[in-house]
C-alpha cells in the first residue's frame, strides 16, 4: 500500500504537480467536448445539486460550482499574491508595477489588431475573443516550471495575466452587454467598501475576506 501512496503523496506536494493537473484536465476537457461523448460530458457538467436547506434555494450545477465557487477562490488567492508583490515584493516600485500593465495592454491590443486584419471583413464583432488570457492556464504553466522560474518573472507574468483578464471583462461589459445591472453594480461597490472597512479595522484574516470575494 505504501508503494502506491508514497509516490502519489510526493506528486501532490511538488509545486509543478498543480500545473501538470491543470494541463491534463484541460486536454481531457477539450477531447471530451469534441468527441463522441460530448453530450454526456455536457450533461455531467449540468448535473444539479443543492447546498444548504431547501428554503435557501441554493441550487448549483457542477459547471456553476466551478465557475462561481472554485474560480472565486482561485482569484482570491491570486489577488492575495498580487497584493503581496505590490506592497513588499517584486512589483513594489512604480516602474516594476508599470511593466506588466503596459505588457498587458500590448497583449490585448495586438491580438485584436491581428483578428481585425484577418477576419475583420467577415465578422468584425469578434475582435474581443482573442484579447483574454486564460489566467488558470498561465498559473498552471508557471507552476509546471516550479521553483526554477525567476521570482520576478513569476510576479510579472501573474500580474500581466490578472490585468489582461480584468481588461477582457471590462471589454465584454462595455462592448457586448445589452445593459447595465445597477443592483449588481451596487452590490460590488458595497463589497469594496466592506473590504476597505475591514482593512481599516486592521483585520488580516483570510476568513473575513473570503466570503466577500
């Protein structure tokens, strides 16, 4: 039994393991979505389950639990790492922090320009599709490199991916949305004020900020 558990334990404790798992899961997802089992694959993602008592009506599908719960936790952790780098890490200076910002602007602009040059005459409204960077895959590739990656390079690429994702979200909200939902905007502002309030009180516990994320 130890011969089976020990290699698995060692694999899970290596930093590169998370990157390997992300790449394998991405490849399997692409294969499943474009194969003969695609219908079963999407049906599995649409399976519903309930969290808490029925009176709360907290019903999720597997896909929504990934998008709304796990990805929220993922962005929360990434945000904490970026904050650390901006306050006391490799992005603490204005010059260092500006580098990933301008790199992200270039990384969003160039794909859009290339798209418009190639397909602008056929479907010009799709220019925002190649703008986004998949931050989960970017972090997975960084983890795959492991500790051999230069710390400053890791911080740069992580900040670039986050800024790129924020830019893509803003583009979708401003260009493709049919209207602005003021209630969700107000909820977002209240969340920001709550976070600022907890910071003012000196709270540093992740358990306080995680529900707000």
